[in-house]
C-alpha cells in the first residue's frame, strides 16, 4: 500500500482584514496573485517530486487562507490545474476550498468543481449583520445564505464556520444562530469561541473599552448550548470545535488530530513530514525569490523525537471525542500508553477530566472545556 | 615604603553623588589603570553593584602618587558602601583608615545616609576632607553645600575641595589633600604584628583570601601567623596588594593594606574583625573589633524545588563567609517544606542576598515577607524572641509583645515636610523634633516601629516626596505594642508562611488588602478557592477565587500545533515555579504579597 499524506495550500490574500484575525493574510501584498501562483506552482513541482520519490500520494487537499476565492476564476482554474498536474493524487481525494461569502459566484463555483473540488468550508460566522460589520466581515447574513445555496448545488459537502462569544452577544443570540444554521442542513459545522490574539484590532478595541466580550460563564454556556442543539439535529460532535453529519467528518483535519504527516505549501505554511516539523518563511519576497531560483523556500525545521511524537499524539488525539485508542498507540509506538502515562492518567481521572474504557482514553464532559489542562499533563517540556 | 609615605583613606558618599566616578578618576590619574583598561567604575565589581549603582562589598586598591613635594606616596583607597543597611561594612572599612573623603553632590547637598557615615567616621577619629562634586552641573550650588557642611557637620566650608569627577576637574587637588591632610598611619614597625581582617573572600584554589590592614609590625611570606580569636596558626603562602588587581609583594608592613593567603580552608577561621598576630612573637592584646552587626530583618527562604535544599545551604554558607551580618537557621514550614530563616541588616541587604542566590547559584526561591524580631512576655514568666510570625504563641499565653523601635531621621526639602509628617504619623511614628538645615531643608526625627519601615515606609517616603527625602535609622530599643498575629487560610488551610504580625488597629485593613491581593495573584483552580484572614478564630477578611471553567483552544490545525505545544510547555513551566499547598497551586510572589498591598 502506498503511504498517504494531507496537502495544505496557503493563499495569503483576502478582501479585508477581520478585526480578530492574526493569520498570515492581507488585502494588500507586494506580490500580485499571478506572481504568487507562479511561485506556488514551482513549490508544487519540487515537493511533488519528493512525494513521488517517497512513494507518497495526496489523500486530501485543502486550500485555505486568507480567502482563496478572492482569486479570479481564471487564477483559481490555474491553481487547481497546477495541483492536478503535479500532485500524485489518490483516488477519492477529499478536496476542500475555504470560501467567504461575497467572494464566490457561479463561474468560480463551476471552476472549482471542474477542478475537482468536492468540499467547501464557508465562513458564515454569525447571523447578525451588525456584529458581522463589527467583526470586519465584508458580507451580510443574506449574502452568506446565497453563497451557501450556491455551494450546496455544486459540491458534495459544505461546511460552515460559526463564531461564538462575540462582543455584545448573549446566550440567546448564539443559540438562535446555531438553530438557524442547522435549518440550512450543512454537512459539517465548526463552532469556534472567539479568541483574542495579541496585536489584532480586536485586542486594541477591548483595551480601549470600545468593545466588551461576554463573561467566561456566558461563553461557556454558548458553547454548551450550541453543542446540544447540534447534537439534537443529528450532528456528531467529533472534535472539540467540530460537528459532522454521518460520513462527513473532515478527513484532512483528522490527519492533524491523528498526528499523521502533512505537507503545507505556500507562504508561511507548516508541514509535518518525515519526523520533522517545518514552517515556510513568512517573508513574501524571500519565498518568491527562492522558488524563482528553483529552490524550496527557507523554512524552520524542528526534528520531532520519539517522546515528543508520543506526547503530540496525546495532545492532538484527545481533541477527538473518540479519544486515543490504546491499540492504535501500541501499533504506532510499540508501547502501552496506560503504562507510559500512568501517573498523568491517574491524576486526570481523579480530577474527573478524562475517562477510559477497555479500548480508548478520552476527555470527559467536564474535561471538554478544560482540555488545555489535560493536554498540558501529557507535555513534559522541550526535549 | 616609608610609613610616613602611606595614607589610608575611604570615600563616604550618598548613592549617585559620584563616589565611584571619583574613585575611577583617582585610579586613572595615578596610573593604577590605563583608561582603556577600565571597565566603567572598577571598584564596583559585582554585576549587581554596577546595575544598581551601589557598592555592597567593600573593595580596596593601592595607588602610587608622586606628590608636589617630590615624594612618592602609597595611597590605599578602601571603598565603602553608601546605603544605610551597610553601616556595618562602613565601620569595617573606616577602622582600617586614618582619613575619609566626604563627597557631596553640589546640586543635592548633604543626605541623611551620608550624615550617618560621617558621624561614624568622626567616632573613629578620621580626618575628613569634604569634596564638593559635580560643580559643573548647571544647578550646582557650591555656597549652599559649604554652608551645609558648616551648619550640619561643623566642618569648615572653605576647606572643601571642588571637583567634577565626571569632567576630571580637581582630581589632583583631592590627591594633594589626602597627602597633606590625612595623617600617616601611626603604629610601630618593630612591635609584634597586629593586623586587622576587614574583609575576605573564598578562592576555590587558594582557600580564604583575607583582606588586612597592618596596624603594627609586618607580615612576610612563609611567616607563621596566629588568629587571636581562636589561637589557630597558619603559614603565610602569599601576601599582596590591590593595584587594583591582586599583586604579590614580599612584605606588608605597618600601615599598609593588602591581602594574605595562608592555606585557610575554613572561612570561619578568618572572621572579619579578628586580629592576626605572629605565632612566634604574639601581641598581648587584639585590636578593638567592630561594632557588631545585628540582623534586624528576617524572612524565610525556601527552594521552590525541595531537592535544592542542600544547594541553598551551601550557597548561604558561602555568602556568609564574608558577610557576617547574614544569619541563617534551618526552619520548616508546613506550607513550604524545608528552608531557612535568614536575618539581614535591612531590606536592601535582603534583596541583594536573594538576587545573588538566584543569579550566582541558580536557585529558584520563595521568599516570605520580611519581619522584625518580637519579644514576647509570657504568663509563665518567660520572655521569648520570635523571628517568624507563625511562631507567635496564642494570645492566652501572652502578657505582652514588644517590638523594636528605631530613631528615624529624614532629611527633606521644606515643601514636603507636611507629607513626611503625615506618613510618619500613619506609620505609628512618635515625633521627636524638627531642625532646619538652612532655609530650604529640614531634618525630622521620629521614633518609629522598625516593622513599619520594613513594611513599606521607604517606598512611600520616596513616592510622597518625589525621591527628595533621605532616610537613616538606628535601633532605639524594644517597646510594648498592641500586636496581633493575622493568619491566612487558603481553601480552609492555614498557610503558615503567609502569617504576619500587625498592630491591632491595622490588622483588619491589612487582612483585607492581603486577601484581595492574593485573589489577583493566585491563578484560578478547577474549584472555587476561599481566602480568609483570621485573628485567632475570628475571620476578619474573606475573598473567593472563582473556579476556572474554561481553558481550551478551539482551533488546532496544521499551523497551530507547534505554537500550541509551546504554549502548553510554558504553562507547565509556570506551574513548576508554583508551590502546591493543599490542593492549591500558589505562585512565588504570593508570599511577598503582604508587602505589595496598597
């Protein structure tokens, strides 16, 4: 059997910066999308060569950003055909593109589908236009609904992103949002609590007192109520922030949580490949010039030791509500995780943060909102 | 060197009045060091000293100076610390000198701490040469400084040497004044050896290096010497002078200052203040020792990691070698485990020892809030001394508690007199008198409980007078006060390391402030944590740390894994610096919180 890998492609362009966003994306970059795509294709060619040599096939492709759909239909078409030309693709590849409402239209949808895309992740975020505007989103709720309908017609699976714990939001508001989106019948839904990142506009607004966030108790209630509504609507809560209809879990993201290898291409993209973690340079001219010269972009490299790999497997695997399988762990590391982490597991069980059965270890209901405390127990510090 | 061509002197100055710069210029002028060889301010060798701009350990250096009379003189400069905490060190260096330069900032005038050191020097019969420094500053007022010299100390203002150490003005005049005004050492070269140990340090290869001033006789290599305090005999392996690096010489003779190495392995055998004599022809009487340094401030020092206990003991032992003022006794705390109760001269001394332990010995420590020594009179007739608040007996056993009082002298510009009086009143001060030092400044004298000075008096004094006030204090004696012990309960458990003793009228407020502060410092746990301050059984203040309900990162995809792991590692490292008390994790700074209230 040939080994499989997840491939991520980063598009650092967006229409305008949302106030909470600290991703590597910008509406005004020094390099045009056409030039960026040329460099990216070069990276695809170089990396694909490596993949072929190692006998590895791409099982999932995920194009994210930024907002990939700010690219023109022609640019999108070129990007997808570059992927198809270079990447060794397995059959039945899951192929996701991130889309923001207001950046998708019929021609682009058609191009994406023609290019092999079969899954869309749509950033809806909220149902309230005032809050969408406050967040710096460039679309209304009505536009989000139109975009969803369009995507639903073209693609096998559509996922929506929703944010909770927004400035001025009440528990009743967030519950209404989740219910309304359930009515759309998406195949998958991600429910994120708003996180304030240092240096963002949101951070500054909160600092000035120009915006206030719901109290921790409220944010927690929003999350719990959202979860209940989704479960009642037939969604399976399979990861801390992710819900899926049967058969619609995101295979690409499962690679991350199962601590399997992935290859990231594009500016600042991360890879986990051949026991090392890489991070491409975030310097756009440097990225571009390296590739124009026929070389892979400079990247930081961190070699992952065995112990660290085991810890990461716990830290990531426990995000899944199905938990970590003892058998799986044994197969991978030839060690029993119950022996390896005996003291940690006992302490966490006493605190009621985890539960075990004969086959798996997973977060308890109490442990879900305190997951970081659990993960930290499995991290013993830098190797 | 002829005895008549030796001069031993020190420099007395307030912090920032330019002592170190002046010392550097003297070294430079006499060629002890070329300009390019000099790290800024050579005498302050410890990093900590340079960072804080103060001298802690005293240093000595020999300067060769060709005077205008055509003779070459050997001038020994013995550096003195400027801070009130280090009066003991000052008295050590002054005892080795015949003269002192009194450096006064031309813009600032005389400060309280300088005054205290001048009086020490006068007690030691030292010749004082006033040096008015920083005369090139635009706000320098030389006449005012001269008036202060006359009115406050009684020295003739016209005798002052005017300098700017920074600009190199007046350096030769200072050296000439030292030669002509400081008397040469008296002492008899033919008499039996008597040398005063005024400092020492430990060298891993050579053992103890003792810093000595020869008062009578002389010391040579291979001579057998005897310590007069314990009669132990050693053979001198090396004698030398400070130029300023240690330089070997054949002989140290009467009046000279230098060092000796004699294969002494145990630091206790070269007690600072002891007299060294010759084993073959010993002197009858030792030299008068020093004014004893009694620690006035105590605190508990505990390793965060209990495995570091032995390392902490070794480190304290080493620091104690040349800092006799530091005391340490093992103690056990229910909350913190095994540690030491340490005694210090004052708060600065305490901070410096703490920093040195952390920096030079890489120890991570928990320091409990400092306190003074209380005397407790018990119904059973006994009187006990308490240097740890947790050990105060129950009120039923106590007749009365006495606390140390000091005479505090504050020099302050007139416009702040009101604020200072108000502060002293708040701190239970008893007014003694007020004198004007000329039109613009006053000296306020109060009798105050030392515990209030240890608490936060100095910080408040600085902030209420914008740093213009200076403080000096001396122990006055013990007085009965209405004192109570306040205990802190975290999650229902008393934490002994957080107990403090307070005047009854302030206990409630401090209890409230401390619980409030702890609520901010102690991170949330998975459960609600009540905080209570109690006197006996009575709860006087209460706060609650809410339970942590949410600690989760919703997004974790390919680009987040490294960052997320780092975050968790950091969280974990923070936890390692905390002390588990019962079920609750308490950060280091919580134990000092009682000082940080307000």
